[in-house]
């Protein structure tokens, strides 16, 4: 494993014995189903990005932060952010191209999670994508993109704009711009989505809404404003609907 940037969160080893699990839990741990639900990817696809394919000897795209636990793969927060970027890029680029870009960026900047970096990724990302592109169609798509890797002719919020960076590294994420009070911060609520001004997990508020039978009733139970319940319900339902489709 390469030397990481001094500002990047690290764990001492990929072994269970050496991993500081108290610190890891405080910084967010996500199972494959949890991470897939949050980034909007299928579980098999996300697993292939994290684990690769042993049968075909295809290497993973993402260099995960944590070892397997009880035979199960778990992701850290930076893995989660990188997974979201990979999910975004797969709209236009093959996994092979994305993997080559990730490897080149890791080598160039001596970091483990280049897609979770802001300036370092945006500075070199386009050039490296051009170098790694495997088809004429991928090159054509790159020429239609702006510096935020969004299609120029489509007006939409950049994925970069939904992530807050500290020292060039992702620190928290607004997973759905339509529910912008909902935040994921690996140091708060064990990395679960929460209402940012209340520090209450959205799942708890959504469950209260289901149990109490309405927005006002749930808001009264938690002594919060009705808007917080509405945001939590919209956020959780959007995730559930995405899985259903």
C-alpha cells in the first residue's frame, strides 16, 4: 500500500487485529447493502468496485479502508464517496477506464482515495480520463463535459457541490440536493444520514412518522419542527424507491 497524504484519514492496517475499530466506528462503517442504498447502485455492481472479481482476476476500482469483518466487506466514508463518483462515471465510462483513472491518480498524488479529493482530482482528472479512454465514444463524451464532469448542455448540480471538503478531502456529503437538511458526516450519528441542525438520524424520524401516523404527530413526539420530519420522510422514501426500481 502506498504512503497516504498526511491529511487523509488512515487505519494502521488492513488486518482485523491492527485496525482501530473504535476510531473506525466513530468515522462511519457501511455494509454493502447500506452503501448501495446511499449511492444508488446495485449491490453486485458496488461489490465489484470494492472487491473486484476474483474469478476473472479483475482488480477493484476502489482501495477500501477497512478489512472484512466476519466474512463481510465493509466500507469507510471515503470508500462511500468514491463509490458515488464511480456510480456517476459509469453513466459514460467503462469500469476498465474508471479503474485505470483511479490507479493513475493514486500513483500521481500518492493517495489511496483520489475520487474523494477535490482539487487534486479536478486538476488532473480530465487529462487522465483522456489518457485512459478506451473508445472514441468515451473521448467524445469527455469533450462534451465541463470541468465538474457534468454534461455542458444539461443544467444540474455538480456532484462536487454536494460534498464539503477539508484540506482537499471529503468530510461530509449531502446525498440528495432535494433534501438539503440531510447530511452524512462520518463523525456524527455513526455515519448515518441525519438532519444537520438537529443531529437526529433520518431513519429514526421516518420510523416515528410511520409509528405515529403523520408528520405533526412525529414532530411532536421528537419535539422538532415539521419540516425536519418532511425532509426525513422524503429522503428515506427516495432511497427506498430507488432500490425498488
